[in-house]
């Protein structure tokens, strides 16, 4: 499973080992959660076209974790390169108008 991180944390790709000692790549992508009229949408700007929804922000994040995992596993199976994570942070910017 891949970790989904919340805005404001560093985005990194690094190596991990599974319980058999096999090296596995671990990818982290910045994900954006948006409130809709009846649910929450989530997407990763570094992976255009990949997104999902949930009834709560937490459910949307869980769904995105599964979607990311399936998407990246499929890309690896097909021999496609995994896009690098280029976004490193997201912040709210408040202004008075």
C-alpha cells in the first residue's frame, strides 16, 4: 500500500523492504481534497486523470490510497515510467480584501 500525505508535508520517493526483504519502491504524492455538494473529491496533480471521492475527507483519502496503489501497480506491470512527485507542499494563503 502507498502512503497518502496531507498538504504541507514534503513529497519524497524512497526505497523500503517488505517482510521478505525484497526492495519495493514507495511513492508519496501531494493530494488535494475538495468539498463538493454531497461528497469530497480528491486528486493528485502529479497524476492527471486520477481521482476519487468519499463521503468524508478521511474516506476520500483511503479511497485515494487504494486508487494510487492500483494505478501505479498497473503502470509498473505495463512497463510505464512512474511520474515523479514534483509538488512538495500546499499552503492556505489568507488575504484581507
